[in-house]
């Protein structure tokens, strides 16, 4: 993991994603009684609008690489509404706007409990659309070939399942430029995926596409069906949170079947789009030159982090090292769909005054980001005998608080530019500050001053300890 993290931190890669883009829409409803007409829940909502719209399908694959220091290009069909949503998250240079509405998956929640799902879709069958997409992709390759290409199939119209196969034409183009192709299939025939570099399936797909019952037979059959003597390739089957198995006879001549076992995987919070995250990180790791097994270990760790989150939130490479997903960077907060509250401070010795202020701050928005002074910054402000606790320890304590959603480190000289980059909706500071003394007050719409709690300060705590 450290090797992958270092590569992601120091080198930018280019990834192309081709596939069926969708919108994942999340709705909030109240269901507290059963209808007297039929034995079904009565769903109550104050609005028809979703509280969150996120990229789905192939678009979620692209979205999952948001924090991977990658230049992502997504080739897909979209309607005008979807285009506006996707433009917030990634490059839309190669979008093909059509008269068709792309698929929507509408998920309805009572609080955090999933109550209902409604799919709205009509597969696109117009062959001219595929030709336009092929031409756009070919021009993209000629201009600057990417490091890897993902074919994300959701059986919604991008990949037709009758000859001539659109997928084979894309794979053929990539072979001309010696670009690895990673296929995440939804359906057969296998002929349409022949020649790809990596064929990644889940347990159900492996059984259906191979017609075999045992994993060993599935791997052998799929590998043989997709084999191309001119190019090395592998088959990967994910087995939920248990493990991942793969087959590559050129890399592992003695025993071509290998396995990545799951380790201490916690209970999943949400599995929506977990396969998208897996294939995204698999492609990034392979683009950085990691072996297929090492890349699979990275992808598995990313998938394990993903399912502990909700609503398609992209995984950060730091999470693969065991860091809290709350520790973030300014660039990750710029594109958001929630009301963000900002506060900052040293938080050297956390006391009840801090807790009261942070809990009150959270009430002014949807998410709270806490900016924490670095050790050098505190020394500059408080003297050489401070801080008592290191930056790492202070950030760990803050991430453990339920009211804190994001934690970010900063030096006091960089605070204004940090606020300018994030552009929070609300800023909360202690009541001892006058408005003009609050750094960045001119950059936010609303500033809230929280009254100081008498006798509650880090300085007082230190004095009592002495």
C-alpha cells in the first residue's frame, strides 16, 4: 500500500473510462404507518427533489478516481441534466449529448434505512451514437494515449451484444497503442471482450458467463475463452468481502491461480457501487506499473474502505494506509453538494469548551470541517513549549468526534488562502474575537461567534496541571 500511495502522490496518470453512465438519486422520505388501502408503507415527503444526486455506473467509476492524482476522461452518453451533474466532478470533453434520458436509479431512505428503489431507463440502441463515441475516442488516443482504459458495462446501450462488437473495436484501438484495457462486464457473449488485458467479474457474473460452478473451473474457462496469444491477460473474480481470486498463466507459470484474502473487513455500511471503486483503483494501480496481484490488493483495500461510507463517496488513497477518511485536503472540499461550516484552532488539549463549540458549529450546516494548526504554527503563536500534543495526535482526537466531518491541517500564514480555496458557507469562531479580527471573514456569507465558556481554555488546563 505504501508503494502505491507514494506513486499516486508523485506521478499523474491518465485513465479513460467508456461505458454506461447513470445518475444515482437519493430521496428522503418518512414512512411511519401502513396504508389502510393496501399493506404497503405510506411514504411522506415535503418535496419531489432528491437531496443528493451522484454519478452512477461508468460515471461512478470515473468519480472514484477523483483523489488519485489522475487525469480522467469519461466517454458516455448523457442528457442535458446529467451533463450538468457530471461537469461538477470530472472532465466532460468527450460527452455525447443525446435526446435520450440516461438511466436513473432512485433510492428512497427513511433516515438511514433504505426503503425503496426505482429505476428509470430506456436502453440506447441508435448505432450512430456508438459511431460518434468511437470517433471521439479514436481522436483522443491519437492526441495523447492514456495509461489505461476501463470498459464499464451496465447493459444500458453503450456496448451492443451483437456483431460487430463495439467493445472489440475499442479493445482493438487500445492494442494498437499498447494500452491495457480493464473490462467490468455485465453480460456476454464472451467473444465481445476477447483480447482485453484484465477481465474483472463478481461471483454471480463469473458463474453466468462461464456456465461453471467451481471457481477453478470458472477461471480456467474464462481465461481460455478470452485468450489472445499476442497479449498477456488475466481474469479476476471478486468474492464479496471474503477474497479475490485471479488467473494469469504467463505471470504465474507454476500455479496460475492466485488469491488475495480479506483481512478484518468490518461490516459494510453500503455496497452501492463497490465494484466501481474496485475496478477504478485496479486501473490506477496497473497504470502505475503494479503487478496484477499487487494492483488487486490495492483495489480490494479501496473496496473495503468504500463500503464503510455512504452515497458513492470517493475513497482517498490515504484511507488505504489506515488513515481516517475525515482527514482531507482543501481541493477535495471545493466541489461539494452540501452546506459546509468552517472553524479553526489549535485544539491542543481538547476540553468541554471545545466540544460545545464544535457541536454548536455543526448545527449551522450539513458538514463541519475543522482546520488545525500545525506544530510549527502553534509554536509561532504560543511559544516553544507548545503544542502539548502533536498534530497527528490532535487530528486523531478530532476525527473521533461524531460532530466533525472533515479535519485539515494548516499553517497560520496560509489560513486566509485555505479559506479562499474552500469557500465555506459558514464560519464559526470564539466570541473573544471581533469580526474584523477573524481571518477570512470577508470570504464567507455568514460568520457566527460562539460565546467563550468561562474558565474553559487549554491555557487554564495547563496551569492546573502545573
